[in-house]
C-alpha cells in the first residue's frame, strides 16, 4: 500500500512539473492563454538590458580635486562589468547554483521537474530556479521593490503565479542578453550580508580586494553565501560558512572548474575575511572638516532638483567646491580658538570664493563636528549653514546700513555723522523712544569711514533712521542674508499659530520699524554672513553660495543641477566704496590689536560685531580671493556670556568677549596658513 502511495505521488509530481512547464512555455509558443494564473501582468521588461547601469549604487562626494570626502547609499553596491569579475567567481557560482547555466535558455526543465516531484513527494524542498530566474527575483526584491516590504514578500511567495511570471521573464532575458551579461547582472544584484550588495562590494568588504582578483577560496565563500546570506555569514557563523565554502569547492572540482590540487589548496585556506569594511552611508563618516560641507552639498542638490532617490541610490559622483587645504586650515583655526568639547561654546567659519558668475564655497567648519555624540562635541545640526546663531552678528549689520546710505546718497565715507554717547531715537506710532548707548569713547561727530572701523552705535542708528529701516532690512537680504531674513526672530520658520510677532513673522516683516536692526540682534546663518563680503568683492553681484562643481551618474553622464541666478544687487561703485570703508578695521579699527598680535599685515576688509549680552561675537572679512565669516556663540542648553581666555568659555567676566578679540583671531590664523608666502 505504501509503495502504491509513493508511486501515485511520483506520478502526481511528474504531472505537476509538466503542467508548470506547459504554463511557462504556452504564452511563448501559442499566445496568452494563461489568464487563469494571472501572468498577463508579467514582469517582462522590468529588468533592463543595461543591468549594471540601473542598479542602486554608492554616491561619492569628492573635494574640488576629486579626493573622496564621503559616501552615501542605501545599498553598498559597486556595479562592475563581466570583464571585472574573476573567472573563479563565475565558475564557483555556476557550479553551486546552476550547472546547466550555459546550456539552458532561462529555465531548466530538469530542475523544474525535479523541484515539482520533490515538493509533491515530500522530499527536500528545491526551488528548481536557474541563475537567470534568480536574477529576476533578486532584481525585484533588491531594486524594483527595495522600499516596499509587502511587494518584496510577494516577490518571495512560493506560488505558481510568481514562479511562472519569473520564469517567463527569465526566458526573455535569455533571448536578449549574453550569458556573461546575465551572470554579471546576477552577481551585481545579489545581497551578501547587511548593506553589502554585489560581488565588487563584497570583495572589498570581506577581503579588501576587488572582484577581478578573487581567488578560488574567496570566490567559493561568496558563491556559497548567496543561497542564504544570514546562515552563511562568515562573521556570525564561521563554521557553517566554511562548510558551505568547501562544498562549493567540491562542486567546482566535480564540474572540472578546478583540479584536485587547486581544490585541496583552497579548502586548506582559512576563511580570510576581515571587517566587514563597509563605509558609512551618511555624512557622519566624513572627516571633521568635511561633515558640514557634505551635509550642505546634499541639501543644496535636493533644493536644486536632484531627488533623494538619485542621491542615495544613483551611484552619483558629486564633485564639490570644497578646498581641502583651505578647509583643514580653517578647522585647525577654530579648534585652536575653542576646543571641540568646550561646553556651551561654538566657533564656526565659512569661506566663500567671490566671483561674478558663481560664489563657490571652499570651507564649512566649526569646532564642533557632524555626528551624534554630544559628549565628543558633535552635533547633528549644520551649525555653519543653518540659521544657527540665535543671538546675531552684532555690529556686522552696520554694513547694511552703510550700503543703503551709500546707495541712496544719504551719506558718503566722508559724511560726518552725529555720535553722542547716548541718544533716544523716536519710534513710529508715538511709542516710547529707543535708547542707544555707545560702548566706549568716540569723536562726535564721526565720519562714516571711521565709524565702520570703530563701530559706534548711536551714529549708525541715526544713519539708519535717515535712510529708513525698511531700506536697511532689504539691503541685508540683497547682499546675502536671504534665508536668515525669512526665518523668525528665534531662527525658525514662522509659526502662524503664535500670537508673538517674533515667532509668527519673518525677520523681514518683524524689523520694518525697529532701529535695533543695525545692531545685529537677530538670528543668522554663518555661511550667509560670509557671502556678504563675497558679494561686495564681486562688484555688488550676489550669487548663491554653491557647494557643487559637477554631478555625474553611474554612466558618467552629467546630471543637471538648477542653480539660482546671480544678481547685480548694488552697483560696483557702491560695493567698491564700501570695501574702502571696511579696509581700516584690521589697521586702526576694532581688530587692529589682534591683527598686530597675529603678525597680520595684509590689506583686507573686515567688520566685527558683539551682541549686547556678549552671547555672540562675529568677524566678517575678505582677503585675496577669500570671503570669510567667523562666529563664536553660546550653543548650550544654558547660554550665557562669552568670556575670552584660553579657552573661550561661558561665565561672568565683566565686559566679556568681543568680535575683535575672540572672533577675529581664527580668521588671521586660517588665512595666514592658506596664503602662506604669497
């Protein structure tokens, strides 16, 4: 009776295998005819002929000289052509996965029948799928449906419909691709462990080599893993991985891919894996002077029309404008001024190259670095490009008042401005007047040129009143503070649900009638602040601070990047006149003492700023072809007064820190290194 049952199962298995083969082949030979199993919605055509050029790959960001600074990806994969995969790797995969690969045509009738019989008779579960069919399945799971768990489950489902659709596609692939293309396509698509996909990435991650140099033992280990990357993970399950590797070597011997001596030598080798050496998939892995730059470059590209999918899966090469020598010098300078782990004190520096057609960003650094470990002075926020300084740039904003006055004709550099020690300025709407004091002793009156160098308060508030606060506010945006002026007065996006004007209005709206604007008590972006002298040094031409030189895809085709157009925001005469007015700051103005201490003798432009409570100090400058901002500000949970010293710290120290004494020294140190003997 038992023999009869086994015979019936065998007959049933043969019938099942025949039915499956007929179902697969029928649409190819006699037309559709398979609506009953729903293969009309075929996956034919979803696997492109140029497989290696369509796979999710690693995006690499480089500096302006092409040196990699970071990688971003969802899947660590480096597609390679068939000629860059060792013959040992190809032989190992074919031997263990599909010995009739070179004779079959997408499907293996013997394998289908064997699998059907085994399934029906209760034998070992066998898939019966060819390498071509596995390519289809893995392409669906790892590429088409990589972000859709439900669809991935359907791609793995053990159903007749799924198997028939997969087989149909495999037949068509076999008709359109060479065996080498199919084999390399599969080896580029398949997962090994974790985020490692494709043989080139696996060769690098596990052995520190490349796919074209894989040995027999290495190839056998990788070929054995594709069956079940978790079970045969050489790190988690080294014994199982070695047994599987040795089984692959035995199959290579059986198929005459290797001889007895080579097989024995390969089986005697240790696994030899290291790592896995998988690069980080975010900007957090960048060097301390490149993390903020990487983050800004990706954000800039997203705003310029490059999709997140392109960035993380497109295998792009993004050549940035970062100058590694300039960036390293800037990073050393801010770290020397404020240590990385100094509690509650941040020091940022942005450096931009002026120009009439572009303003290329050269460095974006801070004493902090990009990362998640706050104890090590790391932050996930981009301190250099975001509107990150909530306290403001202080008297740096007097640049905008001077520019508006020069442009309107309200003043020249020689104009004598009233400059009493204190004054209460009238406000519109019969409000209480706004009282301003000078911090120090100044001549009264004072010329605009001397005022720019020494920075009295009453003279500039009076000049702002003469020009009109709205005109000064507009000038700030025109010269470079565009994103800053669109945030509210706490540096965030305006909150329409708030009743507080400081929160529900943009800075542009909020400061229309407030003379305090010229004293710089509003949140700022350090990068935008550096772009202000860049605009002046470009003859009054504003350009967006761009971090991108070029973007190419995996096939080396240019990826279009939409940039905002440059604008002539003030005349070249106004720009050059204002630069003349700013040329005395390091000679006889607020940074003269620091310049002498640093041995600084180069002609430049500069302006310092200090907020009323000394919670933020700033210096903006320009020398040669470099426009720079250096800001030191309180960034902890309990912000307080900045105190000078070694190091700069939060405390109670009377007059506290000033832009000339605390923010300017990193500028001198960085620029002396950059300019060297020039």
